[in-house]
C-alpha cells in the first residue's frame, strides 16, 4: 500500500492535462490541493494502526492486505465495513471522501465482465481481474466517469445531432479502440491516478458504439480535464481542518483517445449497457448510505455548536430539530446495513448490495438535504452570511468591537465564538455548501433515478395482494416470496470472514 507521500510523488509525475480558469495547471495548483488533501487522508489512515483494520482488507485475488478502496466486497461484512469506513472518513474530511467513485467503478466492472463472458464467451473478466491486480498492487485511486454530456435529453445517444454527446467508440484496431466524447461532473479525476469509464444509461442496438467501458491513466494522451475546484475562502489566522479541504469536478474530454485492449471492459455489448450503468449507480448509492449520514453528522454537530454559541441548546424547538438530523443520518445508515445483509453473491463472486435498500436510502437523503441545511440555518440565525471578514477580527480599528460583540453566550470566549461562526459560514454559506447540497440531490443519480430504479424492481403486486386478502377479495395470502428472502447468516458478518457463499 502507498503512503500519502508516495501518492503525492506519483501525482507530481502525471503529465499536465488539467485546465482551471482558462489555463493549464499542475496538480499542485493551490485550487486543486484541498481535494488532494482529502485523497491523501485515505492513504494516511490506512497506515495508522488505529484505522488499519477498517481501511484495509484482504484481497480475494492475492491474499495480500490492500487498501479497502481497492477491494471488491466478497461478503456482507465487507459491504458493512465499506459503509462504516466511508462514514468515518467523510466525517474527518468534512464531507465527500471521493475515493469511493473508483471503488464502485471496479465493483460494477467485476460483476458485469463476468456476466458478459457467461453470455458471449468473451474474455472481459480475466482482463478485468488482471487490471484489478495491478490496481490493488499499486494502491491506485480512480475516478469513475459515468455521466455523459448527454446533449438533447429527450434523445437517445444514436439519435443526437452531435454523435459525440455520449462517449463512443470511433475506431477499433488491432491494439485497442479509439473513443471520443466527454463526461461531465467527474469528481476527483484531477488528482486521481486513473479513471474508470462506464455508460450512463440503457442502450439499444443502434447505440452499440456507446456501449463502452474502459480504464485509463488520468493523464493519458488526448484526454483533457477541464476542472472546477471547490474550496472555501482561505483562512489567514484561525486555521482549521475544514478550511483546508475541498474537491473538484471535471469535464473529461476524450479527443480520439486510444484505449489498449487490456484496458477495454465492454466494447459494443449494448444489452449490458443498462446493467453496467445500474451496477455502478446501485453500488454508489450504497456508498451514499455511508457518506450522507456523515454530512448529517457534520450539520448536526455544527447545529449543536452554534446552538451553544446562541445559548439555546436546551430550547425545545432546537431539540426537535436536532432529532431530525438523527433520523436522516441513521435511517440512511440503516438502509445501507439492510442493503448489505440482504445483498447477494453474484456469479463473479462479488457480494453486491441489495438495490431496493440502496435506492430508498439514497432517495431519502437526496430529498432531505436542503431541509437539513435549513435546520442548521434556522438554529444559527442570519450571522452566518453577514459575518465580517476574518481580517476585521484582527484589524486595529475593528478588532475590539468584533471580539466584544461576537460573544452571545458569556461562557464562550471570543476566539471560540468566532471559530464557531466562521465554521458555520464555511459549512452553510459558501461555494462548498452549494456543492454539498447539489451533490446531495444529484450525486449518484438524481432522486428521479432512484424512483425509476424502485419502480422497475419493487414488488407492488405483492402489496396489492395483502390489501386484497385483508379486504376479503382473496381468501389466501401468498407470502412465499417474502419468506424466501433471507438475510445473510450471522457467521458471514464476522470480521475477516471470506465464506465463498457470502
Ligand atoms: C457534485 C456532483 C458530483 C458528481 N460526481 C460525479 C462523478 O464523479 N462521476 C459521474 O459519473 N457523475 C457524477 N455526477 C453526476 C451525477 O451523477 C448526475 O448529476 C446525475 O446523475 C444527474 O444527471 P445530470 O446532471 O446529467 O442531469 P439530467 O439527467 O440531465 O437531469 C436533469 C433533469 O432532466 C430530467 N430528465 C432527464 N432525461 C429526461 C427525459 N428523457 N425525459 C424527461 N426528463 C428527463 C431529469 O429527471 C432531471 O430532472 C456528479 C454530480 C454532482 C452534482
């Protein structure tokens, strides 16, 4: 496993293909660095004895200890550890831990490559497993590029006026394929080692050229990363971890980029486009049942702190609001656990989360995100957007006024009060807040996507049958399907269990 210093050294070696604000920049650009710090945490803590058992796993390919972000879950315990790791890390980095993108990408590829081989006799799974071995041995961090630019949303890929609206195959040669198009909103690719590219939607036969999945190094020839970093205003005096962290999203342009065969994992199998798109989305929605509770935890903690600063901690309306955070965080977390214990062993051996629980959990959090920010804002009052700049707290003419008036609760010293308000400003009234809110709605698929996933899979008929029985329309109630559904046995929830049956 790499140290964070090794990750940074590898990042330095990447060719400059990142563009920010009209110029090509290095991966050490100060606007990119807050995201690099988030990524570094995933390497640092994997080496920390206190965190090691959570952040590492045993590779099912090599038997070696690997960073859990490179591991493909083999049982329900692995899924639950993944979720727990994401929650705890997201708390530490103040929100999105970002590295789960690549993890969900490899999980999806591990399943679909086997299913395609089973159907067509192709060799994708062997190829993928070789890539996974390389990925684990080098402890790589990958972005997952799924979302296409999409063009006219009412048209399918092959119906678009511009054929490049979705990433597609433009040529197939002896050594590999050439691809063109662009992916949108791709988090962390500006400081990733690799990118995993998968289709964004169901495809038809006419869309065959759009059925393409592959992995490339992040600095590959003819790949351009047009990047929008997100970070809070730099602190001068009252430094804090939150203000040092951030992220970035990129438009990833593939301008006739060459992909060698050993890195191609789908090439024209349009019948599996939907399956791969959903595998990534569902695995990622399960990841959200780790990170979104952490966002609620952070908002809840900030609400407690600012309530103390206002000396209203015990007010009944505050207590009621705090309990809403608890509900949002823990229901979503519980959905993730249910998704793990009702997960299933796929033909590839990968243990995959239950899609219904992953989708209901994700939809709940997508719908509650603005409500949660609203709760914090209500408790805080308006000061979080009207707080004078940091410098004014240290300027000769204004310092004494601000240190006197920033104190509301007399038990809190002026610097602590200032820190609380500055943190709440950063958290709820900055460009990072807007990012977090919109990521909360759309990341991993907009709420409508969860609705579509649920409507495709949820057994409404069995619910109707319950009503028919209770209403006396049917004499019998058939519950055999519900009885057949079993959670995984407790033995497979024990640490280190690698039971082949999951
Ligand atoms: C902060 C952030 C980070 C992200 N990170 C990543 C990442 O790392 N990797 C990645 O691949 N993606 C990422 N995404 C993208 C995310 O998955 C998408 O934003 C999400 O899936 C919605 O897609 P979209 O933004 O293209 O919106 P659209 O799909 O265009 O949706 C916009 C609206 O159009 C509606 N709509 C769409 N099609 C139709 C239709 N045919 N008929 C009627 N209505 C329609 C939708 O319901 C929605 O209301 C990220 C997004 C955000 C906000």
